């Protein structure tokens, strides 16, 4: 009997996982991708928002509450992007591990110099974020800051694996630096070129790579395009010789194509989230690579 008990105990010791993976939940897929790159086998990562879903208007589901209830770590943007849908999910989840102020609650925007911070909050100006433009991950150098922040936060939650987190961070940053050189070289010939986007999503990308992003199909953030505003956009495109319109999966391509047909512009399919374009699933650098190639092709087209 004692021998049997010993054998069972030994089997449990041998076959039980030495270190249970942290359940990491990100609000949007770009944070999930970076967390997976830094966390490796020490984490299981999921995202609440789909890569083809407008992150401002995520459909909060009961399954999201369950996911958050079981999470060890939550990563949110922290720049009000999720303000309309994350708080009720957090309230329903009732998980102290990821409550605001807990070590398992990570705000990715910490340490980021946000653009477009409003001097005065005025709801008549559309969906303006008080903290600033929340689409900062479109600048790969901000992804560097976020990756460093995530490694530090994961070390605080899981000290036993800290060495691995830091090693994987080093690998991620080296790869990012190498790709940055490629991306900057590819976009260098188009420095100063203006582009049209549906929403101010690409402000950080444009600032990093020398493009100009100040004309939008939306008259104000979050407000659908109107015929009078689109007429103004087309006039600006003619005056400034703008020939590229960037559109994401959840935005109206039909509207962009209508403007393009009247201005001789090209509609370029891009995305801010891994998984939104073919071959980019859960890979942040693959996403930026695909976006850069698409934008370069659009700008270079005659």
C-alpha cells in the first residue's frame, strides 16, 4: 500500500507541469502578439477584440467576462480606447489579479509620448480621447517601449521565469531594430508625401516614417463620412496631389473606392492588428512588414 502510494505520488510529480503558464488577456491583438513574443511558453495569450473589429466598439460578450475572470494578467492600451466596453467586463469578471492597480493589470501606454492630446475636451469634436491618440502601436518604436514594459510586468508577476522573459525581450528588440532599418529604407523615398486615412489611426506611423497624415474620410473621429465632408476631402486631394487612401477591414471600402474613383487615387488595404491581413496572425513585426509593403506599393504606383 505504501509502495503504491509512493508510485502514484512520483507519477504526479513527474507528469505534472513544473510551471503553469500565465493566462494573459489583451484587449486588442497587437498587445497579445507582443506578449506572446516576450512570454513564450510561460504564457497563454488571447485577445478580446478580433483583428477585423473596430477597437472603439468591441461587442462585449459573456465569454469575455469568463476569460477575464480566469486571467492572471490583463494588458489594456490605457489611453481610453477601451473605455466604452472594458469597464463593464471588468466589473463582471470580479478578478482581483487584474484589478486596476494590481501587478497583473498592465497599461501599455505607460511611457509613451501620446499624440493629439486635446487642450479642451469637447464632445462635439467627435470621439476624442482625453489621454491622446490611442493608436500608438503603429509606431514600431513604441512597440519597443511596450515590450520592455511587458517584460518588467511579467517578471513582477512571475519572478521564476524572469530570466526567460528578459532573454526573449532581447531577441524581440533585436529583430525589431533590424526590421526598422528595412522599413525606414523602404519608405524614405516618400518622405513628406501626404496620405488619406479613414480615421487618425496612422498618425504615429506617418510621424515615424516621414509621411503626412492630416486628411481623414471621417469629418471627426468616430463620425461617419458625409457628402459635404467627402467633397472637401476630394478637393484637398486634388490640391495636394494625394494619391493613396488607407482603409482597414472594419472601415467602409466602398466609401474609399468612391473617393478614389473621383480623384485617381489608389485604395490600400492595411490593418493595425496582427491577423487582420494575411500571414500576420499573432506576429506584430509581420503586421508592420505587410503594412509597409502595401503602403510602399500604393505610393509607388503610377
